[in-house]
């Protein structure tokens, strides 16, 4: 069979099983095109004068990198005029971005983390873009923050791009997970894996161990057991990996299994975790569940959390189902 481009994959999803509407197809293609442009900007590195700090802080109080700002602008410019969106929201913007009145409006809400893991950009390690698509609530014509505050189970699509040795786009529209690799000569994303499945068991974990002294008892117990290895209660050795780009860590887990944890800790009582619910945890949780894995805060399924703020933080434990369920069990045991 001839290679399947993202365009063909989406058109077949639209026509064959009616899974997506034409506007959602357009939305995903526009996001993919923006990711191609971001990939080009990142690929220039120091030659493109795109590395380093933008000398500004975002809404999280984090110093923005030049590429954070560039990636955010690429996604905004690409998405605001096509008529497929009712509004956008980004990690880099405090409030939702309305569609300018001169453009038509559509029925979807798009949320994104334009450049995830951006502290890695200056040292040439993989970074990515994460996105989530919701429906604008019925009857809402000028969506504000409250229109976005829907549980992750209502996402109609989610995905991420990884800018690594190759640029990949990983996508779900709610019927499994597909991976597309950017063919730089053709300029197209080509389907390279479909119906991904995360192994239910794993011997690999990902956590920032420098936070160990602030972890809560269930996480201390779980990681302690993994570190005890063959001599401990698990009776096997575990390996650890931590890229510090969520996209790269999650992609490894999607590819070969593993458990990723950025749990709640006692470091800063104002922050119930590091990662953001709406444009990091929710899209990743949908992808992981669609690949047969699990995603939990420790206390509940991430996709069931009722959001209270666009930029709220949440504990994240995701990946191989049996390990995630074990950690949730340790939380339930107190
Ligand atoms: O977006 C937040 C993020 O950069 C994730 O991509 C990554 O998993 C995490 O933070 C890294 O955190 P830390 O700096 O604590 O290792
Ligand atoms: Mn991020």
C-alpha cells in the first residue's frame, strides 16, 4: 500500500466512519502545519538566533525562551483565521485568545503548550508541542475561561509533536493513537504507526528524583520498592529515565512502556503538582488511555477532574496500566 499522509488519514476518518467532521480535520491539519513551522524554527538552532531567553515571564512566572514566544505566535497565526475555532488558550497567555471579529468562528476550542520542555532547547534535547481540542459549549458565542473548564473526558482530539532526531506527530481522535513522521523532503506527516498499545507491565520509571524529600508517603513507598530492585518486594530490577521534557518522556512510554510521575509533593503547598491540567495532563491522559494505559492523579482518573482554572496544576501519574493502578492503590491505602 502506498504511504498514508496525515491528510489522507484524516479524510478517511471523516468519510469512512464519520468519526471526525470537516472542521475538526481542518483544525488538526492546521495544527500539524504549525508544528512543521515550529520544527523548522527549532532546527535552525543558534544559526536562526532563536535560542536563549526572551527576557519575559509567562503567566506561570517562568522565564520565557525565545522559542516559547515564536511557537506560540506560529500556533496563533495559523489557527485564528480558518473558521474552525471559537477561541484558543495557551500556556503562554494568561487569558483565552478570542477569534478576531474580522474572521469566521467555529465550534471548537483549542488549548496548547506551544513548546513543552523548553528548558531543554538550549542544550539541543527533544522538546515538543502539546494540544487539546474541546467543543465550545452550546449557545456560547464569546467563550471566556469558563467555556474551557471541561473535564478531559470531553476532549474530541488530543496530540503532541516531538521535535527530536525526527519530528513526530502523535494523534488521537478518540479511536486509538496514530504516529506520523515528518518527511522533510515531501513536507508531509506520514503515518508510521497505528493503534499503538502501551505494554501493561514495565520495569522503567520516570520521576525527578531530586524532589524525593518532598514526596508524600504513597510515592515514597512506591519508588522505594522500585529502587530496592531484585532484593526488594518487587523481586526485579527497575531502570530510570528522565528527559525533563514531558513529550519526550511520554513518547518513550508510548513506544515501549513505563510509568511517568510528577506527583503532588510538599515542596510548595500552593502548587498541587508541577504540570498543567488543561494543556499537559489532559491531552497526555487521553492519548495514554487511548493506547491502553492509565492516567491518574493518585486519587482519581485525570480525565474525570473538573477543572477550576485554565492554568491549574495537577499531579500526574501515567503510563503502563498495572503500575499506575498500583500507585493509585498505595494512595487509596493511605
Ligand atoms: O512543562 C513542564 C516540564 O518542562 C515538563 O515538560 C517536564 O516533564 C517537567 O516540566 C520537568 O520538570 P523538572 O524541571 O522538575 O525536571
Ligand atoms: Mn510544558
